[in-house]
């Protein structure tokens, strides 16, 4: 099985697909392409009709889109353990993942993932609302499941996978968080898979100008 990803410094979608495997110790081969080059799209065309990362290749099955990859991995390799065991918690976890997957466009646009730098950007009302919503989700879930573990729903789950890029974004742009949310952010930054991704990202030298947002801190 192999996972097609792009630059670790910039590709938030790749991080989600990668974490869905790596954080659950599912063996796979990593195939990294360089964003926005001619070869990038040519190679992706072999695996996915949409020519976007990540793409999971498992035998004769190709799965693209990070959420589809997460569900495939959960069903095929984790026996459902990628989501909280409790049905209520599982429903909330999937709701928060769906919101992260398709929402927070103001934050995504203003704060592209860029692990190598420390920058600041102007926070308008839309960005502030996105940050507040994420802070509230992190705070509420951590307080609700504190006795069951250190992650959003106690044990590490696909919900944590999908917020992983935001953890790096908040680090890059120095976003102020509530104490509970900040503690969760640090828990995620301490995760071995997150540390491994960051270490690789810091070795990359490619520059994607559109993701070099903000002013140096």
C-alpha cells in the first residue's frame, strides 16, 4: 500500500491522509511529489481523476480525498477503532471532522500551512470567528473527555487527524488560544507522528509563494 502526498511543509491535505495511516501504525509506502510542477500533475493522473493529493493506493483500489482515505483505513485496517467507540461521541467526532473538512475557509485562506516559518497575519472578523469556533470545539471536547485520555475524544481518533494541520497553522501564526485548547495543541505537537512530519517538513527547501503569507513574527 502506498500514499501519494505533496510537500510536507505546505500540504495540509496530505498531512491528514498520512496521519490516518501513520498515527495508527498502518504500514505504507510514502510517495512524495513536488507541488504544482508539471511532473506533479502527470504522476497524479495515474492515480486520481482529480489530480489532487493525497491518494491512497491499496492493490487495485485507489482512494482520493483525505476523508475518504480516513474512512477506508478505518474500515479496512482499524476495525472501526479510528473513531470513538461510544455512538454519541462518534457522531460528534464525525460532525467536527465534516466541519473541518469543508469549512473554515477564511482561516485556510489567510493562514496556509507552512511549518518552517513563524508569521503574523491581520485577523479580520471572519478569521477570528473560525479561530473561536475551533477553540470552542477543542475546549468542549477536551473538558468532556478529559478522564478518558489527552485527545479530543479521549483516545486518539480521526478527529485529531483532521485538526492536525490547524495545530501547525496556529503554531506558525502565533494564534492565541484558551488554556484548554492550548494544552490540546501541545498534546498534538508532542505526538510522535506529528513530530516526524514536522522534522521532514523542516528539511524541505521548495518555496510555494502563495503559501508564504504574513509578516515575520
